[in-house]
C-alpha cells in the first residue's frame, strides 16, 4: 500500500516543458488519478522527447504550507547517511537520491574481496539508517542519479538507474527542495592513464569487491585447467595492485592472507604460481609515521607481497607498462590511487575549492547560493575561509554529516526550514575537524595504528598484533548497526575456524 500511496503523492506534481519552471496551472490539469500517473510513467520515453507535451517530467513540487519542509540529500555514502540518521523527521521530510540504496562501510570492503567478510556485512540499507525514509508519507528514497541542480529554482534533476537493463528506459524527474545537501562523494583518479577504465578494477563499491572476488576465483580455477602453460599460469595468478595508500596496502595484505592460508590448502596444484605485486610511485602509506611505514614494508615483503617503486604508463589487456619500459603481466589488476572530483561534481555550476571540489564555508554552506550545503569527499573549503581542503576520509564525511544534521535541525526549530527563509540567523559554532588518527591492516594479524593528529605532530603509534586487535575492535564498534556488527563478528569467527569461502557464486 505504501508504494501506491507514494506514487499517488508524486503524481500530484507535474512540470511544464519549460525547464526549471514550476507550473501550478499545469499541476492542476495534470492532477491525475493514480491510474493516469502510472500510464505517464509507462510512456516516459515517448513523452520525454516530445517538446509539445506539457509534462515531460514528473516529480515532487515545492512543499506547501501545511507540509513539512523538505531536505533533499544526494548520496548514501558516509556523509549522506550520517546526515540522514541525525535529521529530525518531525521537522523535515527527507528525500534521498542515490544510485545505491545502502551505505558501504568502506574500511572493511577490502576484506570482502577474498571472503574474509561477506558482502552484506559491509552494506547497510538506508531505510534502516533513517526509518522515516520508508515510513513517513513525504519522505522517499529514489534509486536514481542526480544529473543537474537548478539552484535558482531550488530544483534537482534526476534520472533513474537502469544498470544496463535493456527493458528499462531511464526515467527523468525533478525534485524541489527547501534545503539541499550534496554528498556525492568522489571518483577514483586514473591520471589519464590509458586503459585503466577498460582493464583495471577499482575498489570503492560492493560490486567492485564482487568483481574482484569472482575474477580471482576464476583465475585460480582456469590456471588449473590442463594445457595451460607455465607462463600463462603465472600471468593469470599474478595479482597487481596499483597504489600504496591504505586501501592498496590493506587489499594486498588480505590477498596475501588468502594465499597463505586458503590457496595453499585448497589450490595446492597452483599455490606456487600465485603472487601479489604492489606498485607505488613514491613511499607506501605516505601519511603514516616513518617507523610504521618501515614495519609495513618489512611485514608485507615477509608475507610474499612484492613491492615495486614505479609509475604506470599504460594499461593493456594482459599487462601494464611502467615508465622505465618494464612490462608487468597480470591476471587481476586493482587500481587504488586516490580520488578526485566526479564528472557530476565538476559539471555543477557552483563555487569550487582548490582541487575542484564543491566549495563550502565554515558552516558547510555553498557560498553565494541559498539553502545548499555540501559534505564529504565532494566538498572542500573555499580559499577565502583560509582553511585547508580536508582529506577524503570517512571520519571527515561522517563528522560533517553529524554536524550538518544538528545545524539543519536547529535551523528548522528556528523557523528557517523553508526555502529562502534563513535570514540573519546565528548558525552557532562553525564545523571544526580534529583528526583522530589512522589505522590500516597489513595482513598476518598485524596492523598499524597512528594516533598523531598530523604528520608533523607527536603522538602514539603502534604496529603489530596489538594494533590489529585495536583495528578490529574499533571497526567492530563503528559498524553502523547491531545487525551488521553481528554479521561481521560471525564472518570473522567462521573464517578463523573454517577458512574463507571459495565458492564462485
Ligand atoms: C576501500 C576503501 C577503504 C577506506 N577506508 C577508510 C578508512 O579506513 N578510514 C577512513 O577514514 N576512510 C576510508 N575510506 C574513505 C572513505 O570511504 C570516504 O572518504 C568516504 O566514503 C566519503 O564519504 P562520502 O559520503 O563523501 O562519499 P561516498 O561514501 O563515496 O558516497 C557517495 C555517494 O554518492 C552517490 N552518488 C554518486 N553519484 C551520484 C549522483 N550522480 N547522484 C546521486 N548520488 C550519487 C554514491 O552512490 C554514494 O552513495 C576508504 C575508502 C575506500 C574506497
């Protein structure tokens, strides 16, 4: 029933074909019963291209006086999810737009690639994080991409996600907002190196981890087939990781654990052919303390990970070429060289911070536009604030989400929740980020914990088994819900007792 209730509510709003203009007369003419709305939905492609048709897009129109004000949140990452968790559904209707309906607990994502954890253990549905999304009449989650934002008219343009399904046509719609929070994250950087998108796998989403696991298991099985030569066997089982930051190092550590325990036991025919190479242009883990870096280098080497200092020049189907001409054949290539602004962030006509992220002030507002805020990896302080752009970290995104939820609730309680209604309001204390330190596992029950606030500062840093215990305990307590905490604990125990699951599902 709630689906029909939601659909009929959406159908109350229609737009004229003139872009960004909300047309109330048209709304009345198209204030159709549910059956009519559903037929609009079914004929979306035909109408989308017909410029004479008066309602090419349906959507959510501006909120009315008797309705709650609407916060539109773009993205279900660390920043957007934490924000939605903290928003007061008694003050706002919350509408979330994202191509995925869950938040990913990224610090544990590398563990899912080799089966230490299962994929579901690191994904938390957004409707569990903020139940109002699925229960309040004016709150929704839309599985869609935001394609543009019209800040003059307080409207977001969206297109549904079809994921290559040929039977589905992308459906365009618009949403009016009272407050807009942009939490679109970032995308992997490739430095324009040819072939990365075609041949490498990134590690940012659950489907990336699934792809890595399937490829790894496929290569293990193919290499055991009769007639496969030694050289091809070595290529198939050569796992290359490009990028020696925490993600690249953690993934390499997980791979080496998988090889040392599970491959040796269950793929004995090919166990001597499988290798991991980690390629980094500079030092690995450059943000960590020198002593921890040296420890990680020694430990990874001891676990069989080959560390190569080099710059990738070209990526081909079966090999990569380094700057010095070295050819590195691979069977699995994982690319993890940091992140930069995504195409949607670059395309938005909003102030930008150094580095091209969406510019924000100390209160996380986008300057010079009304009612727009940006948080997480997609945002950075504008130069005029005199503050540095913060690192692309979950701890930054999460704390910005928490801060902004409290700020928006405060604004709502002070009668500023409606569009263009914030006038000379005291926003209180600005957002201040205090770095709590960094952690990374390196495999073999070892991890690094660096509690210094910055690279130059003094502070506690630990490496070894105790750090690994701290790492696991910290993340177990940080996992979003009790359900997932339970999943993670059970997965760790199962892996410890029975080994990793090697079924290629
Ligand atoms: C493997 C891995 C391990 C990590 N480990 C750590 C760690 O240990 N500690 C740490 O502090 N940080 C870690 N990070 C970094 C951390 O995950 C990011 O900094 C954090 O996810 C940023 O949060 P965000 O909400 O800004 O972006 P994201 O979490 O990337 O979320 C962006 C959201 O926007 C959505 N989106 C994208 N395009 C659109 C669109 N057009 N319309 C609507 N929605 C859109 C995405 O689907 C997603 O839901 C790790 C990252 C990775 C990938």
